[in-house]
C-alpha cells in the first residue's frame, strides 16, 4: 500500500473511482515533485485525467486537507513535544493568464513547497484547479519533508520505516540497474539515492 493510499484511505469524493484517481495522481506527483503534471503523469490520457480531476467541483480541497489533518493528528498522538515550525513564503501567480485577481498569496509554507515542488510554475489556467493542485502539493511537501527529516535524523534505520517495499526496491533498480538487496538499505542511503527526484531537498 503506497503512502498516498494510507493517507487518503477514508477520503470520500462521492465516487470511489474519483478517490482512486486522486490517490494515483498524488503518487505520480510525489514520485516527480519537481516535474510538471504532464511529466509526472507520463502520458496524455493520464494527464487529461489529472486535469479533469482538478477541474471537478466534487473534488473539494477542504475535504482533502481535512483527511490529511486527521492523519497528522493520528501521527502526533502520544508525542510529548510537537514543533510547529513555520516560514513565510510568498507565491506569485500574477503573470499567469486566467487566474485574474489572485495576486500574491502570503501564507505559511515550507520552502520545499515553492522551490522543490515548483508550484509557481503550475499552468492551471483556473483558480479552482490551481487551488486543488496546491493542496495536493502541500501534502506531497509534507511527505518529502517527513522522508528527508527521518533520513537526516535517523540515517541508520532501515528504509522500510518510511518506504514501502515497492518504493525502495523500484528506486534501487532505477538507480543501480541491479536487483535490490534482500535486506532494506539504510534510510540515509535511500534518501541520498532519491534526493535528485526530491529536488535535492
């Protein structure tokens, strides 16, 4: 089960196929967060499906964020201390046609969201589509930050504390062009292996 399936397993968007499409899109985008939506989707039919999903008014960004918030609260349960670190980042969409009146957004976002996921480069054309895409990238940013933080703070742990077998084995095969080892490599090694795909974050 991918991290996106775990994160959104109880998300209800009015149609199970819609939820499955959102999970697939999040998996695709998180696999290539520095790439465009067409690049991440790897094909015209998948790209069209992604844009149709982002155009769909039944895909309510507040519901997506609410499910992510629920998962976050579950992850925080039992922790003695939780740090809420913030940074003021400004996003500028004033040069994009079709998103009139949006101007500048000044919100609390991590640098990785803007620079790593390159959200300002998104060519959405419509405010509602952009809004939904930004929420998905916000959650992908959380995942990247989660992986990188664990890799930095606990580099000697086995990588399967964060990555599913399919994830780390596929990354190993792509990077080394060899069969993955039986024993999962360390988390630090795996983070260094996938760092280029994460925008070096």
